[in-house]
C-alpha cells in the first residue's frame, strides 16, 4: 500500500520547518557574520552523506509561561551520528537561533540518548556548545536536564573520548559539561565560557571586570588552563577536532588509529645534534627536536598557551600514535611548577615519549606557599600499561 502524496508533502514541510531552526533570516544573519549554524557545523564535521539525525521532529513539552503556544524546532539542539575519517562519531550541536540554544527537558534528553548510544557502541562524543544556559521557563526540569547530562559525562568518562567545541556563549550550568569532557576547543570572537558574568561578580563582590577577563578563549587557555585549544573560527575548530580524533582510540578497548609504515626508517639523523646548544646555559627549543623526531614534523600540541615550560601533545612515529611530554628549557628552564603538572597524560594503549631536560621544580621566592603538585584534573583517559621512552639531556633532579 502506497503512502498518500498529501502525507508525504506534509512530512516534507515538517522536515523543512524543523531544519530551518529559528528561521531562515536568523540562519543567514549568522552566516553573514562568518558564524556557522548548528547544522553547518555538523555537516562540516562529518563526511558527506553520512550524518544520520536523531530527533528531528522533537519539540519542547513545557506548558508554563505561554510556552504551549511556542514551537522550538528540535528543542534547540541537533543530534546524530556520522563518519569522521571512516570512523563513527556521535555529535550534538546546540542551535542558538532556537530560544538561544537554551536547555530544556527534551533538549537534555536528546543529548543523553546520544551519549547513551555512544557508550553502548563505543564511539567518541563531540559537542558544539552554543547556549544561553538553562531554559528558565522549565524551572526544575531544565536543571534536572543538566544533571542528567553531567551524569552521562561522568558515566562515559574513561570509556570513549569526549570533545567539546565552545562556539558561542557557555555560561553558568552550561559550562560544567565541557569542563567534564576530555578536551575543550574555544572559538575566538564568538565564544565565552564562565560560571558568573561581570554583573553578578560586581553585585556580589563589588569587583569590576570585563567579559574578556573572565570568559574569553585566551583567558581560559592561558590564565586558567581550562581550555586546550583556541580556534580562529568555526572551521578551524572543526579541523582541530578532526585532527584530535585522528589520534584517539574509539574507546578504551581499541588501539589508537595507528598507520604503520611498511618499512621502518632507521637512518641516522646527522642534523638533529645541531639543535642542541653547546652551552648548558643556552635554552634549547624542544619543539624543534620534536619536529625532527615525529612523522612529517606533524605534532598536535595540547595546552599550547598554558604552562609553556612543559610541552605535551600527540604525534606519530613510524606511523604509530604516541603521546609526547617534554620539558621546555626555553621557558622557566623547563622546570615543573603547579601549572605544568596539570596536563593530560599520554593516550591509552599508545607509546609515550618523554623528553626530559632539567626536570626540577620551579622555586620562586615571591610566590605564596602552595602545593607543587596541583590536584589532578578529571581525566577520562585511563591508566593503562604503555611503552615509554625517556630521553635525558643535561640534568634530571628533584
């Protein structure tokens, strides 16, 4: 029995209305500013034709404060799965054109269902955060929704990688979910992430501050160390996420995506010695050393703006994924301080290479007394036995 044409036409209209989000005028206004829409971000993340959307026709179920007369397509979030470099990834993208991307009960349920699926099949989770926060009209249902999302963040932690791209406002409760993920990428010019804004801070403490001082990408990346990567725009953020995924195992039972070479290159590098200064008093640029050692000088540095006396990141050697931790003598003589001890460890099931140069603790007479070792941040990458290589140059003390 065929489906009536009128029913198919009605379905098509519903799909078009749902995909229009807050309206074509709002979508075009964002594009005119150089900012991607929620769907644009997912389309650029996934391989063409692989995105399978979940909950396209979902809507809110709030009946308070006149909400029963409003339609919120998708309840302000686009969720689904797709392929990135031939591997399955689950992703959600908050739609700021729909009620400011605010989180309600159905909005939260769509994200939770997606994360439950990622946990079940063992695939990475990636989220585009662009939200005004909790939907105040839904009251406790909205706050409960955040709690459910946070619970999934912790439940998924250590099982599959989690990546957050903060591409717009991420304030209050909305900031907790990215903070519980493994990696955060913030976009310059369009994003901010904070718990309390300048107005609240002034009202409570009397202190005056600007949004840039408390929530900008540069502040989160270089002052607080909350953010691992800063992107120039949405496309750059997606490129970073795709590259990061290229080093990540899909879950904690699989190996990272190694690309072993057919023939190992064991030739002698006669030039690498020229990178090491003759005098121990001259700083050594460890990044140049890393570039000579890894394949095609391709090194993805994590926390590039934070604690620059330590360099950490991912690369491949002879096609094998490895995590790199290196003291950087060019900054604070490469010594350890409270900030440099606060970084991600190597990948699970991947070799780690440690470049140890003057591994000592940093002592500053003007600094207030405090612990040298900062409490370790929640890290979803489990401690699994790895092959480690430690190269020591000059001294190793402390």
